[in-house]
C-alpha cells in the first residue's frame, strides 16, 4: 500500500481555508478494545459541530500480549484482560465495527467517514494481519508499535523503563519501528513515531528529540522510500524537528491524528499541528480531506 488516496468531497470549502481544520485520520470508537468510553456516533457529531471535513475510525487490532509496568494500576474495565501482569488484547469485532460505520454514514451524510484500523506490531504477526486485511476492506490502515520484545514475550514501552534507561528504551523503540517499516508493506500511514516520548520520565526534563536524530532519520528514510505517509499525532505535540527531518528524507505526505479515545478529543490540537506542518513546508491539498503534501 502507498499513502492513502485523497477523497473528492468538498464540505466546508477548500482545505486552504483556515476555518477548515484538517481531517482527523486517527480516531477510536467503542469498537476499539481500549476505548470503552468512546462513541462513534458522538465522535461524528463532534466532527460535524467543529466543521471537520472527514474522520477515520482506526480501531485497534492488537495481537501482542504485553507485560504491563510494575507501577501501573489498571482500571476496572481492563482487569479482565490481565493475567499475571500480562495484558492480552481481544480481537477487533469487525462485523460490529462495520455495522457502526454504516449506521454513522446514514446519520451523517455530509461527513466523509473512512473505515480504518490501527495495526499493532503487524510485522510480528503477518498471517493474522493478512487474514484481517483480506476480508475487511479498510480504507485507512495505520501501522504502529506499542510494545517492545522482552525475553520470550513483550512488554509495554513504559514497562521497558523498569529495566532499561529512557535513552535505551527510545532507541529500542525506534529500532522496532524501523523493523516494522522494513518488513511490512500493507499500510498507508505510520502512526505516532514519537510514541516512546509519551513515557519519557518527567524528572529527566523534556524528551530530547535532537539526541535521537539519527534514529528518527533512519525510520523516516525507509518510510519515505516506501511512499508512505507520516502521522502528526496530536496526543503529544510532535516536534518540528521530526517534520523537518521527514521532509529532508524525501517524505511527501502527512496526515493528522488526534488518537481520540473519547468523542471530545476529536481534532484536539489541530490548529497548532497545522501551523507546525506549514512551518515545516507542508500544505493542504485542494480538498479538505486530502493529505497534506510537501510544498
């Protein structure tokens, strides 16, 4: 898969209009195992209320059991998924997801609603992923890394900090992301390249992105060579440096993703993210749900 094809709907005017926010290409609904408080319908309603041109529901398809951090106290809804500190994600209920998408398209005919999925560590589970993608017809496929190899299994990124330094964890994380991009092709967008930065210890001050420039560039170069898009994930503001490195390495396209797990989080931080992307040399397309591309 190359970067996703742009849509050709034009709600709310052309995307160069500053009043039109970018499309949100990374939203989770109640069909996602880790979003019990979300609602596809309410997320669509918020998108319409704020003038969003398009929304993609990219619910989790995770296949990797992972050991959670020792200091984490899981919420009530998650405890049934955990045995001996190992969380095993349930499979994505595709028929339920498809029914929800179809219902929302009927309720919100003026909103472009894309079906999608966020694949966790797909390079480690090629057959399972192929079976899922072969029958679902997703329009937006995100690839992501949420876990790191640990002994015979895997751990969450924050659990890796129990036994390794923050510097080692970030380098291991970016190495795993590079393996994903090198070994797996069936995706459109790389999600949250800076995911490990979410867990950078506060006592170590701000995540020093510049200290990992070579590691980031190694991922970005392979991603660009494969013609994929890079996500500007707004759960944590993306560094301008990363966007500039993406452009330097030949990256052509970006998407924006709120990574919303609740309806009120849809399009969070998009004004600042759009301004950042413009500063880095990316611009919206003719239509509001187009990818942003390098100028």
